[in-house]
């Protein structure tokens, strides 16, 4: 690894001179500055961000904690965050918690040790006490919090829309998948769908699930058709589960959407690539990430925040796992 001493040696200057160039402190002759910058470029030197933060007493690091990076929804959030903070001269430290409280606590310690100036978390466990006394602002993403600033989509309305659309397209025997009980956004979308189904002239059943993982989703899909063989409409807890149900239905020889309609939730990029392409409820993940970053940056810069809770709308994306209506 190239060090600041290597840069100084190559440029024929002292380490202190290289430090002044990097941190824009003190006087450095222009020709000397050029030599240092050429050495940095030639050696591909990257200064340690934490060390620079300590030296300048001004960190440019922001912590980001996601629950499951294998779920394609979360990288979309992360991309929105990264684009916004990078444009403002900040960098991200990333953690993947796997919904494990011990792992989450370890990442919080890491963020603190690395002197982050703020944090965005998409955790879904309802335990805000974990974040008390951190010493830097925290913004919750993809969930609501009465105590902390938050950015989220209208999940309950998304559930209502999913139920309305599948009923409108003629499904009469509907299976509603209830997402993991510890995941608040999943429960909000479930409640929205349940409200609509309960007031409609259709038969429906609820199927409990405990995970959004790819491996578990295949198990839920098999179980659904074993227990509810007459199902002609499925409202899935997210797009991963919907994709597993679609695969299982096709393997069973079901015609989609004539015999079975499926509506997902999230609109991950892969949904459009499925065959048939998945109808789903779109959460504006990239925009949610950007809004969360903008909100956090206001707190970091001590600007006035007029709205600490930002709700973004959801929309129905009609593709080919639902029937067409006039």
C-alpha cells in the first residue's frame, strides 16, 4: 500500500509538505504543489479518510446500515444515498446487519470509532433505544419512527392498491402473504391489503411468512399451492416472494395471468425481466435514498428542517402477471 512517505520521497519533499497539499493548509509553492500532485497521481495514492478527519477535525464520513444487501431493493436505496452524499463531498461507510442486533451493535461501534458525522439506517427491527446517545444525527429509511427523522413510502396505501387491482381484475380466491412480523414495512402493506380484502366480495386467506430471503421464498411458494390449491390471485409480501411464486406456478403448469394473477411489492429491477414480467407496487427506492441523504445532510450542516418525516407515494406497475382491464 502506498503511503504518504512514498509520495514525499517521490516528489522530493517532506511528509509535512505533502500533508499541507492534501489538507490545503499552510503555504506551498505552486511548482512544489504540482510535483506532489503528480506523485499522488503516478503512485495512485489515496489518503486515509479517517486520518484526515482526525487531523482536520472535520469528518466527511457517513454511516449506512442496511438489513440485507442480497435483497435487490436495498442496493437501490444505497445508490440514491451514495449519489447524493458524494455530490456534497461526503463518503459512506457501509454495514449489512442481517437483522442481527449484535451485528448491528458492532457496526454502530465501528461507525463511532471512525468518527462518522451522521448515519442512515434501513433497519426494520422496532427498537429505537439502540440509537440513543450516539452523538451524531440518525435518519431512518424505509420505516417510520416517532423519535427520529425518517423517509419512507406509503406502504399501507400500497397494500390497498395491490388488493384493489387484483380484485378489479377478477380474482375471487386470493391468498395474501403476510411478511415477517418483525419487519414494520411488511406489516403496514399487509394491513392495507387486509383492510381492502375484508370489505370486498371475495374469499381470501392469509399465509404467514417469516423471511424475505430467496431460499425461504421458494419454500413459501411450494407451501402456498399445497395449502391453497384453488388460489387464483396472490398478493405477495415483496417481489422476491412473488418471483418464487411465479416460478412455482409455472412449474405446476398454471397459466399466468389467466388462471393465476400475482402482484408483488417493491418493483426491484429484476421484476421487469421475469417471464411473464411481474405486476407490482413500486416503491421509489432510489428517490427514497436521495431524500434520506438530503435530510441527514441538513442535520449535519445544522440547517433548519421543516419536515423531519418524509412520505413518498407508491404506484401500481402493470405488467403481465395481471389481466388487462378497460
